[in-house]
């Protein structure tokens, strides 16, 4: 028994060290590459919905957030330390999160079936992970979520848990996405009839029951030991695919949040609104 305990402890320790080294090395290399070529990327914004009080956007700049942050600001020691401190909560081989979505959440989601649209949310949150990921992607919006209603009461995604849940599949609140002065959320919608919406909901229910874990290695590699170990854009793409409404083809392990906009060549998405916290 003691031998098994020591083996498990050693495995966990090595996992933490390995992931810390990968994250640190990847951050350094990405920072160096960005310093050499700090390209900005602009993508299609979409169209405002009928009756919306928010003006439509011709384009949305997805890297330059106007904050004047350098790559080294994003790779601050504070951001890196917070990411490294979160590593012990993560597991690339086992599910650490199970049942985080409640009966009430599923009831609320089921009540939206008459609204034949599914909502995709891109966020520029200012979280340490988002700031560091922006160095790799060179994009402003580095977190994505999915919601069954336009008001985002049923918003859900993969995340680190925000000190309320274990890392993995979790409900999300709009207020929790506000972690910097100019945090912003872009909301889009995709046609999705009640049958397909139910398929999306059942896939989420299956993950919730089987268990999940957040793939921090998604910063560097899509590798994970089990199918429900993902990062946010992997999750959103899987839900769209399970419902038969994925509108672009890309390896699930390589999908980035901005891809949902950049690869919308046939304008499947409708721009709903932008929510700015400040």
C-alpha cells in the first residue's frame, strides 16, 4: 500500500514538474517569436440581430486590445506564477470534475429549446491564462463559451473553476469574465433547431456525468489522457459537432477561440451584441 502511495505521489509530482517546464518553455519561446513578429489579426465581426440596440460590426480586431500591453506585460511573473500554482489542481490523465452542472442548469437549458439558436461567446477576460494564451495565438479573444440563451444564463465552458469548481466543465457567469479594465465579451448566435439543440444538451449531460478535466497543456499541445480532458475551444467545437452544426472543419485539438469567427466563410453566425464591463 505504501509503495502504491509513493508511486502515485511521485507520478503527481513529476506531472506538476513536467507541466511547469512545458508551460515555462512554451511561454518563453512564444514571447520570443512574438517579439520578432508582433502581427495583429483582424476578423469578421458579423451582423447585429433585428431589434438589437447594438450597432453591427464590420470587423473586430482580435489582438490589439488598446491597452498598450507588451508581450512581456502579458508574460508577467504574476501571471506565470498564478498559472504554475494552478497546475496541482489539474490532471491530464484523470477526471477531476464531475457533476458541476446542476439539475437546475439543465432545466434552464431545456426551457430554451423553443429559441432555435445556440450562442457562441468569445471573451477577452484578462485572466492570467487568457493573457498568456494571447502570446501564443496573437489574438485578443482567447476564451470561448456556449450558451443556450441570449442572456447567457446557461453559459458553460471548460475553465479552471474560478476557485468555485474543479477545473473542467463548469457553468460560467458573465461577471466572472471581468478580470481587467477593458474586458470584453462578444456574443454570436448560430441557427439550431430544437432537435439539434437537444443533441448538444445531451452531449453536455454525458460529459457532466462521465467527468472532465481542464487541459492546461492546451497551451502547448492538445494531448490528453482521456476524451473529456479539453480546453474551452475544443469543448465548444465538440458540442457543435455533436449537434451536427459545426460549420468548419478542423482537427478538434487545434481549434482556437477566434477560429469560430475567422472560419465562418459563409456567414453562418449572426452577431448579437458586445458586452463591455467598463
